[in-house]
């Protein structure tokens, strides 16, 4: 029986990639004179934004670049990140059921808090572990393990829900059930590797599955 539900954020709880790509591209254009493609930006994912910027931009400009990045991310958020009511309703239902909810994401805490605030999710989770707080990034299970400890639940009583192979690998390594979701990119032929315990193409599918696990 499940006692805790953990989610990835980008691509799982929110379709944030358009805002992330735009913000990185504008920041790199401003401070490096580069305009990387979406795929080139994606290849840098793993560490949080602040670490990516520190790796790319020299020390004399990196603090300024970070402030520019987060200001732009907030300013562009409402136009590029769409709210998804079924996800809000799912989180509200879990809260009503008194099921602890954790968010374990590779994005930095500052950008995560911006998104959670602007999407109205601030009061819908009990633990938030971001790339800022961990030493090892997914697929390492460190963040998931920390979140389960914060929620007071053993691994065998949790599930980790994400949209990427890295998420599934991290969840399995932590000893949780795993759910792969692809409701934002709607790729019905997507094959997760490794194979999760459940694949959901719609939020309603996940809701129904969780209801069975929590009964």
C-alpha cells in the first residue's frame, strides 16, 4: 500500500521546457554570444541552472547572468508555461486524502519556487528536493531518498512519477514503484528504458491507478 507519492517537476507536473529553452538561449546570447538549439540546451541538463551557468560563464559575469536568468524565467513564465488543471486537481485530491506528496527535481530551488508559485502549487506538496540540495543528480537516487526520509516513509511504500528514463532509473534505484508519464508530449509510442511499473498517457490514468494503490 502506497504511503507517499513523489513527482518529478519539468515535463511531469508542468510543461516548463519552452520557458527553460527560451531563458537559457537568451542568457547564452547575452553573455556568450551563442544561441544554442533546444537539443544543445537539453544536453546540458542534469545539474541545476546555477551550476550550468557557472560552468559556461566566467566568474566576473556569472552572478549578473544568474539574476538575468531568473528575472527572465519569471517574466516569460506565464506566456510559455501553461497551467494544467487535471494536475492541480490530482494534487488537491492527494492532499484531501492526507497522502504525503514530494517533488524531486533536477531544476534549482529558485526556479522551482518561481514555477510552483506562478502555477498555484505552493501549498500542494510536503517535501521539495531540488538540484540545489543534492550532491548527486538523477539518475542517482539521492534526492528521492532524502524526500522519502522527510516524509517519514520507507522506500517500499512510495512511488516516483516522471517523464524520462532518468526518472525511472532514479526511482527504481531508490526502491520505489515507478510511473512513466508522457501527457505533455503525447508520444503514445514512447518506450521507457527501464520499463516503469506503470505508463500513463493522461492524468486521469494516473489518478485511477493511484486510487487503486491507495485503497
